[in-house]
C-alpha cells in the first residue's frame, strides 16, 4: 500500500479498501473481514502519519536553508528535487508551513524551482514494479491519480516587474 492509497482509503474508497481486505485474507488465510478491515485501516493511518512527519521534516530543512541563504546578497536560486509528497490539511500544518516557506523565500530573494526526481513517466505500472493482481482495475484507477497528487508543489513565486 502506498501513502496515496492509504489516503484514498481514509477518504472512504470502499472499492480500494475491499481490494486490500481481499488481498490480506488471501495472503493470511482465514480471517474475519472486520479484522482484516481494521488491520488495513490501521496500516493506512500509520502510512499517512509517517508521510506527514517526513514532509514536516523536509519543510523544516528547506525553511532553515532559506533562512541561511537570506543572509547572502542578491538573488538566490534553489533547486528542490523531490519524488513528491502529499499534504493532508486535516492532519498537519504542512500547507501553512509551505506558505511560510514561499513567503520567506520571496522576502529573501530566493527563487525555488521544484523538480520531480521520478523523471518523466506515464504513471502506469511497468514490468519492474512489484504489482498485485488486479482484475477489477481498482489499483489502476487509484494509481492513475497518484502521480499528479504527489507532484512537487510549485514553490516559485513570479518575480516582480521592474
């Protein structure tokens, strides 16, 4: 399960939840559906919490770097290379932190260019990806949205005209 899939499960996508319940029961043998559901939901909550913590630490580091760069004269360019992240406004203050970062960068003359470390891709599975058998197409539907949802957020503010 990916962090994005966990988020979709938390948003009450019953098709995806049922898919993972079926996979868990198939892997573990006989298990009540309710127990499997609780295990999947707990795993999803843990993945979301871990992801939010990682984003918080990343933003903290970026903010610290911008604060250090603000002491340097002139305009500064920062390349932020990331494989993307999810920002859950209900569970963390990371959207607010991102706004603080962009405001601090604008005040300090720092331009941030974000780059996707994953490179170009279609968001479709390939032979190198370990994939679960999905005859229902549920994973394909959910994973198709994951690439867009985890793209690095554009932090660069437009420069002022002189």
